């Protein structure tokens, strides 16, 4: 990588650093005054002659020529666009000016944390020094007005649009970027505390699906590796019974896990008007217990999409034993890239699977694409309770190797954006206590089977980590940091 276009040059800091690092940099900005300052700063800081171009992002190809290995849009600059149309146009211009394998690097403040939990800043990477105090004077979903107080008692205000992280990632994806990684304060994992800034690295290169992990995102690949492991397969087959491996609806403290788990399937199915003409897509189907129930009870055709080839093989074997091979199609794949055409299924069904995605917005968009008009989405997911900070959930996030969890508010917002409306129970039937009941029962059952020889099937290290993780789920539910329930929406 050699050629870089700095599209938000400002006073030239990043352009100068790029030149010093040996890159062939072109510096663009919409302000002639800023470009004049940048040119002067380049000369005064190392004798660098900046190649400056005045350009509007929305017509970047008109004003700047050539293709680049990378485009950088730094300094929280993208937040100055208040129109979604302008944001899409600018990203499309960036995409067009990149070489076929080029990357866009774009940063933004962590407005999610500011909007959801209030403003704070570690001042570690941005706005370093003691001569300026920065804080929002006004903040809502459509405006962030920042106030800058300097040591000479001068004051400066700046209006910005508070971009949410997943919204920015979605726009990048929609204009064509194929793979997007998001870093928090320059770290790939940023779960320990809320970062001040997000840095998105978006790749233009189109990659054909490859065998193995190439077809999966990082988060999904991690989950796939876990569920394909011999320890995980033996544990879920033994403790859960290898049929329904999701949270159950318990009617007593001593009720078997399998009975409560099957009750969840029944409760969800009763909300749907299924018959033998229905096509149901089960995302994260596991061992296929729900698929078999729907096929046997309602005669529906079920597509069981799941990331674990080990689980899928068990699923196929069980279907064959029950004579259901013609009714259930078991597919290896990811719900972030559903291998089915638009408007092809009547119902999308999922149980406790979406938490394994690093891009739940993409999952919901894929669901919207494959659902027929008037189709239904019904799913469950272990979630963060609304308003819970990521830092509080650290032990659980570490266990499942994720940066965030979904929440009821997140799913409701995304469902509304995608044109869904509540189909029953206001769209969400909450059962937080059942999350506590379930993980507590699994913990008890793990200990019971361990005393009876489970360690002969599952490694001691796996069981130790599993028991520790189950305890975190129980604690999080008891402290109302976590919740769970049934979502039911119609499109």
C-alpha cells in the first residue's frame, strides 16, 4: 500500500504523519483556509510539501483525480454531514476512488456511549493535553453541540451529527464495502471499558466465498470453532440431551431442562399460524429440535441453517431416524449471509443464536431480505438489559468472545427501521427470570453429571470454564443486567 488520500486534512496533522511514514499522500479538504494552514504546517514540520486539493466529499471524483490504495477520513470529520443522503454520497465517492483492493479508514466519536450513558472521556488518544476542556453542550439523536473551553478563557462551539457505530457500519456496507472491522481506541477488542473513539477499517476487495472460515465473519468463525469442538458437542449432547439447546420456560425448580426447553418451542410455535404450506427458516438451528417439532406438529417445511458442521451432522442423523429428511433441509452457513433468495420464506425462527454475531444489524437486514411480504420473525436471544454498560458485562462477553450484546431497545429500534411491526405481546414477551432459572438449572445439571462421570466425555478445563461462565449468567440475570424473552414481529 502506497498511495493515500487524506480527505479531511484540516490543519494537516495526518497528512504530515503519512508523508513521514513514507506514503504518497494527497491532502483534500473543503476549506481553502484549512488547506492553507495545512500547507504551512507541512513546511514548518519537516519541510514537507503537501499536495493539497480543495474538494467536497460529495463530488470527490470531480475534484480529485486518480485511484488510491487507501482513503483516510479522520478527526471525527464524517460527523459533520447532517444529511443521510450526503453521507451515502460521500461514502460512495470514497468507494469509487479506491483501487479494487483498497481500504477506507474512518473514525468517529463513541456517540453510542454518549447517547445511552452520558459523556465521559479518558483523553488518552484524542484531545490530549490540559489546555482544552471538551464536553457536549447539547445532545440528542440528531445533534451533538460540543463546547471547547481553552486555557485563555476563549470558547468554541461545533455542531455534529451523533453517528451510532452500527449505523455507520451499515452505510459502509450498503455502498459496497465488503468487510468492515471496527476498533475501539485503536484496539481490536475494547470490552474492558467504553472507548472514546471508534475506528472503522472498510475493505473494498470482493472475495468469493472460500472453503472453511473464509465465508464467515470473525465473530461467527469463533462461534463455529467452539460449537465444532469435541468438548462442546459432548457437553450439549449430554447436559441438554442433544435436542433443544436453548433457554427453557420452567414451571418448577426441579423440572428437567429438556421439558422446559421444549416448552419454549411450543410457546413460540403457538404464536404462528403454521401449516403444511409454510416454509420456516431456522437460523442457528443447533441439533434441530425445533425444526423437527415444527415439521412433525404442523407439517411445515423447515430450512435449518447452522454454522456448526458437527451439530448439523447430528441434526441430519436425527431427521433420518424420524423420517423427516424430506421435510427438513439442513444447511451449513451463517445468518450474516443467508444463502437464499429474496422473498423466499414465510417465517424466520431463531433461538438464542443472534448473540454470536458481531453484526446483528446485518443479520436483521438479511432476515428482512429473505422474508416474504407479510412474513413473520420470531426469535429469542440472551441480551443486555436496556441501559446496562458493556463494562458490567465483561465476564460474559469474555466467555462468548464478543464486544457487545443485543438489547430489547436495540432490536425494537432495528425492527422499526426495517419496517416490522409487533405481531403479539407488543413485539416482545420478556422472561428475564427464565434466564436465571435456565442457567442455574444447567449449572446444577453440570455438577450432577460431573459427579457421575461427565469428565470422561468432556475435558476438566472445559467444565471448569463452563461452570464459571454459567455462574456469570446467573449473577447477571439476578442483578437485572441481563434479560431474555420472545420477539415476534410481522413484516
